[in-house]
């Protein structure tokens, strides 16, 4: 009797397991595609692509007065070296007779350097201690004729401003919007243990001025609406204060 009960109970358990876990039950089927083979071809990611897509710009030292020409070209090169998406070509790689071309540029010749654009200039001395600077920007996407031509007359103190202006107009041609070269910026910098001061300079770092020279930590500087004063927060042992320069 006990043997028959045991056999019946064992058979019942086997049947229950077979119903609960059928070998080909749809609910336990493996998701389609889970074990699909990997692609046969290797996926390549070109990490140099952003640099290769940069606008390659040649800015050669301007002709005529060598010192002023080199100064102007250097300022403009520095401006565009700060701009993402632009690559200023190394002048040492330009080996053809650049001055022999004058203020024009042959697309085929500059194509050897993969240049997308060229800036050239001529500096001459004027009466009364003034100088004249004739600048050309050849944007090869628009052909060999200069896309931008400007003449500036003034003193050597004006050179930096001229370069910022010319660079801004170049960006207007290439992007539809003028650049921000020549913009003033303000920032805080650590000057010693437990001390930060507020500074102001051009966006290229030129003409830095220290606006604060007190104890504590000066931080979070911001120009006021008129751009004449800088508001900032100063943290001292006596507390936190909001004040302005000037």
C-alpha cells in the first residue's frame, strides 16, 4: 500500500514538472537576435577628424616695414589660434616666394599646403609718424579674388586694434557673424595662500590689469551693464561682501 502511494506521488510530481517547464515553451524561448553574430567588418573611429576638418589659414608676415608687419601678423595668428575650428599654418612650412606674389594668392600654389585661406598685408610709413596697413584676405571657397580688403592708417599703437577688427570681419565672411576679437574679459586668479584677486584683460591676454589688491578672496567677477565697472564677491575674515571696482 505504501509502495503504491509513493509511486503515485512520484509520478504526479514528474507530470507537474513537465507541465510547468515544457522544453519548448514560448515564454522561455531565447529572444530573437540575442546571439546574432557580430559585424564582420571592423568599425574605425577617426580621432583626428576634427583637426582634419579645421579651416587651414595661412597668415604670413606683412611686407614693407618688417617690424610692424611681423607684429601685425603675429597678433592675427594668435587671435585665430584661440578660435576652435581654425588651424594657423606654421610659416616655416611655406617655402615658395610669398612676397613675389604681392598681395594676391594663387590657389594652386597654396593648395600644396592645403590652405583654405590666406591673409597678406603691406605696411608703409606715412608723414607725421603714421603708418598705413593694406590687408587682404583670400578665401579660396570664393575664388582667387580677395574676399576682404581693408586699409588702416594711424600709429603703431593702433596695430592691435586693426588686427582684431580685420579678424572679426574675416569671421563675418566665413560664418555670417562677426568675431569677438578685442573683447575684454574679467577673471579671478590665485595670487598667494588664501588670496585671490580680480583681473581684467583682452580676450587674448594682452593688457592685463589688476583690479583688486586687498586681503581675502575676490571671486565671481562680472562686468556691469555699461562695462565700466566690475562687480565681484570678496570673502574675508569679517564676512562676505559684494563690491565693485573703481
